[in-house]
């Protein structure tokens, strides 16, 4: 994985899919992937995207009362 | 001709896309909800969430996250009624209730947990909103009302009811109304709503759910795996997971989503239906059960014949005119008591958007001829 990427962890599947859909609509390249081993998540899935887009997604998550965990890849 | 006039029981036909979506899921795509990241499961999960968003639009809320999916409206109503009611509570309901609300309330009363009573209503069952305040008590914990009667099609005014009860939670049973009549939970301030997928929404049986604006007031009814918070033995605190234990009816939800996205344009107008109702009312051998105000009329009505029983009526409609209708109490004994047709019930006709003017005319003729 590129060091320019980061992971977004969510509470549940609903939020993962909602965030993914928002990324697609806003032309943000995103992948739904399994949560890597070091991290615990509520639902087993997370989003991987460019760090440059992370702030936009975090803002969307905040506006929609999503509880997220934002993790730079490689840490 | 489509002579099926029992759409209140379950809608038929469905949009062709419903069966196509369900067959596709069963035979081609497969996949459950969440829990893994391979494409089959992701695509299925995306579709479930699309359905939740479609439902939010249909019921007039921006809070799709607070919609939970259940097997039917009865399950959703039990979740909310049993999950909200606490010992010593007092519940108000309407004279037009279906047993989906009345029986859970009566069960809780028999357990010694709550008291419940009826709100005052006009002759057609519409709640007298200006009388609500006199029924409220300090321990009133819930007002639970069916939006549209499944006996006479009269629609209540949830926004006015909510204004009259203030912060007391309002639960609306939209089993008949959602899909055929305006539902605007955000504008009305409705706290809880139950719906089914297989009636006016034209989806398959085994689908339905609830909207919970105030989920913190509700205890879960079913406990189990949610694919979230799995490190804990307690149910998650967040929605919809808190109320969605177990694998959902994925195939059915795919069908419901297809129904929501492929709603047919009605083959008859409101005026056509009004004309039918007016014609039926001219027959003096019937008492016609409908809303006093046509603006509050859903696409259903029922009749009581002065001589024939409801079962005899329904039998003759089928034998002589091929019309499938519904006789009896329609699981709504309270409504029939209020309307004066208990315990014999009446004969109900409920329309589909697929009915044409020709088919409505056939129904009008059948009602006229059988009623002679």
C-alpha cells in the first residue's frame, strides 16, 4: 500500500457504504477493504483512500454524525 | 382483467423488476449483508443500503440511518411498543387500530405493565385532535396510531396529533399508507413509524421495518449477531445495528429495493376512484365505509350489505364477477366496534396502481348488481 494512502474505520457497515457512495459521487478514488490486523473495528471493513482526500471525507463523516478512526497507512 | 381487489392484504401484481431482482440474487449474484470485503457481499450490501435510502425518501426523512429492516410491520410494531413501554406507563391509541398495535398493548396490559385507552374519534374514526389533551396523563409514555385504517381507508393527521402531544413519543403504523399516500415523518415530527414492504410499496412479503427518530427510548427485542461490535456480548448502542440482529431477508430486500425504484404510474386517477366511490354510495342496500373527507381517503373502502353477510358478499363477487375481495374483521376488531360492524365485519375492496378505469367500472357494476 502507498504511504500516501490512509484508512477510515467506521462503526458499522451502513456507514462504510454511505461513505463509499459519497466518495464515488465526489470522484474520490476509494476502496473497501478488510481492516488490517493491527486495528480493531466494529464491522471488519474500512475505506482506503488518498490522504489528500481524507479531510473532505472526515468533514462529511462529521456532518453525518459518523464515528470514525482515521489511520495513515504504514503506521 | 386484473380483478384482484385485496391489495390491503398483500399487493398484486408487483413491478416485474421485483421478481427479476429476487431471482437475480438467488440464482446469480447471491451474497449476504456486510461482514466481508469480497465483491459479491459488497454488491449485496450496497443494495441493502440503497433500499434504506430509498425508504427514507419515501417516508420523508433525511435520517436513513434510523431506518431498521425487519420481517414485517408487526415485528417492527412489537419492537417499538414492547421496547418503549415501561411498568406503570399509560398508552393512548385510536379506535381504528389493527391488532398489530392492539394486541401488543393488550398483552402488556394483561402482564400488569401498562394501561391503554382509546382517543376520541369522529364517526369515520378520525381522531378528534382537540380532545387529545384531556386524555394525556403524567405517565403517558406513548401515543400509537395507525396512519390509514385498513377497514375504511381513512388517514389520520400525524402532524396535528404530534402537535397536540408535544414531547410524548408518537408511533405511526404506516402499513397501509406508505407508498400510496403522503408520509412525511420529518415534517410531522413523528418519532416512530412502522411499515411493511408488501402492501402499498409493492414489494415482496417478508419485508418491512421501522423508523426510530429516538432510538434511545427503545430497548431491543431481538438479540444476536450484528457484524458490528462483535467484541462485546451486549448489543451495539448505535443504529441500525442495535435493532438488526441476525441475517436480514436479503433476497426480499433486493425485491423491495426494485419495487421502490420501479413504481408504476397509476393506471387510474384520484377522480376515477372518487367516481367509483360515489357510485357505490348511491346504492341504498349498502353502508359504505370510507373517510368523511375524500382528501383523507386511501385507495380502499368496504361495504356492509343490509341482507347479505360479508362472507356471502365476497363469495358472490368472486363467483359472479371474478372479483377477489376481503370479508370479515380484517384483524381490526376495534375499528369494527367503532364503525358498528362488529362481530360480523364487512367486505373490503383495495386497489392497486395497476387497476385501469375499465376494471374500476367492472367493480362498480359488480357491487351494484350483487347489492340488488
